[in-house]
C-alpha cells in the first residue's frame, strides 16, 4: 500500500523523506512552490539526489507533487494563463529531476466564459507544456464549485481527449471532490468506478486524494473532513483501500488534521483497514 499525506518541502526533499518515515508514509504530496503562487524554492540537485538515495533505501513509491492553486490555465485573461504556463513549465522541468514523481494540477476555473471555451484554452496550454518529455501530469477531479472545470468525469475526458497526449496525462481522483460533485462513493463505489471506466477509462487513474467530506453528496462545496469523520464515513475508506483497482495507486491524505502527527494516525488507521 502506498499511502502518505501533504508535506512541506521547505526544509528540502531529504528532510521531507525523513518526515515520511516518521509518519509511516511511503508516498507524499508536496507543493512545488507556495500554494498561493510565488517563486519556487531555489533548486538543490544534491538534495534531490540525497532524497532519491534515501527513498530507494526506504522503498518509497511514486510522489504526487501538487501545482499551485493560483495556476489557472483556462482563465479568460491571457496574462493569468501566461503566469500559469510559466509556473507549470518550471514545475515540470524541476520534477523531471525525480525518478518517480507525477504532477497533479487543478483544471482551473472558466470564470464565466463557459466550459467549452475553457476546455479549448486549457487543452491548448497543456499541448504546449507537454510537447517534450517529462513527468506525467494528472488532472484532479474537482467538486465543481463556482465555475470550476473538472466537476464531472465527462469534462475531464473532454480535456484529456483535446490534449491528446495519453502517455503524458492521467487523473487524480479526490474522494471528497467526486462525492461533492455528486458521485456516490459511499453508497455505490463499484458504480462510480464503472462510470469512471466508461467515461475516462480506469487505466488513466494514477493517484488518489483520500479526504472525507463535511458535506452531502452533490453539495459542490469542497470542504475536506478527517477520515471517518465526515459524510463518506470509515466504511467507504475501508472499501477504497481494499479495492483491487485502487489499492495499488498512491493515496495522499489532505485532511484538516492539526499537525503531521494527525496524518500519522490516519495513515496507521488506513493501513489497519487495508
Ligand atoms: Fe488539489
Ligand atoms: Fe485534492
Ligand atoms: Zn479540495
């Protein structure tokens, strides 16, 4: 089982790896830069090499880096899209230094111009960004709040199809988000996975964000809860971590725990359920 949580890499990647060990994690997510945007940390290739050696010794799996929230590749304004392209291009370049890392971003918000126009803008940006080689980019399933793109499997499929770089793209399924978007993970996990397979294809599912939800199915709110303390409930997570199609994927917690020790308790809980 590959399980971990969101961790800071502000003290370097080797320090992040040591924290993973302390928490019982063998994967994690990290922000390549301040989540609200801004410049990425100065790059230290020696630190990445040190992390790689440590990760190999510890048997860590695929890392799931997270792009900044401020990136909106389908914004109506060109300057906002350009800022996003610069961030993503730099992130992809940096993450290529890791031997085993995927890169997860939010599809973005169309802010009034409509889904079709936004899909075209996003696909256009991603085609350019993924022209070379580099890490696999994952689009995250979203709750569909506001004008967020990616609140349905169809929208994600339309983006993937429009970019047409299947070897460079995949999907990261966030359990809180799909539940909030109206997919009943609690009552019908098999049905949701069948729907994902029918629309997107399960071969494109590359990572999971494990979060309970503070709100009912279809609420489109996007408020994460701790595992077992929200509307999804502990039984849903037991089914997920035991599922043959899901249990091989990297699973990352983004729950509102007080500190990393809270993550360690959730990791232990999920390992015990698996
Ligand atoms: Fe996210
Ligand atoms: Fe998420
Ligand atoms: Zn969320």
